[in-house]
C-alpha cells in the first residue's frame, strides 16, 4: 500500500514515497542489498519501472561504506 505523499518532502522513490533517509535507515537495520531494500520498503519496484534504481543503489553503497569505516 502506498504511503501518502507529504508536501515539502523529497522522495528518492516517488512511486512508493520512500526518502533517502528511509533507505539509509533501512541499510543500518540490516537491509544492505538492493533485494533487501526492495522487499523492505518497496523502493524501485513501482509502476514507473524503477526510474530511481541508480539513485537507490548509490545510497545503499554510500551507507554500507559509511558503516564499514565507522570506528568500532
């Protein structure tokens, strides 16, 4: 079910109203691959055919790299 669009919010995935912050949070929760993100918050699987795919992949890779290099 699609979340309602909120005015003033910038969405990475418009079809499913998913923000960059939500993708980053999901990665930190362990959803650290494209498949896991797609199953968790449905980013890239909307009726547009995945026009946000490259943006979502970039966000996942960036967040995974940040986690990898954080001090323990």
